[in-house]
C-alpha cells in the first residue's frame, strides 16, 4: 500500500531500496518518493498543528536532506525513525 510507505516490507526490501538510494539510483528515489511523500507530509502536518505551508516547506527541506545523507538501513522502522528526525529538524 503506497500511502503507508514501505511498512510491512521485508528487511531485504528496505536494505535494497536504501542501498540503491545511497548509490544515487534515480528509480529508487522515485520509489521512495511515491512511498513516503504523503506519509511524511501527514506526519509534519501533525507536528505543525495543521500549518500546511510550514509542513510543506519542512518536507522539501527534509527530502533534500534525504538525498544528501541517505545510508543503507536494515529495517523500515529504523528508516522511518531517521526520516522523522530529518523532518522535525527541518522545521
């Protein structure tokens, strides 16, 4: 289910995705974007108490940070935790 990111995917799938992203694989970034954009936006809308402009701006900054700093992760929960740290710090 795309709107839920990659929750429920195997560790192998998360490892493959994040390794490909770390190598700069454009298809992997598209998969990441499709899977996590809405989920991260919803997260930021909660954190910003519904301030859509602030949430969207923080999301864009967080996505740039993902591109710059992504590394391989071995589990979806660890990857999601890292993404939320990037998103919160972008605020």
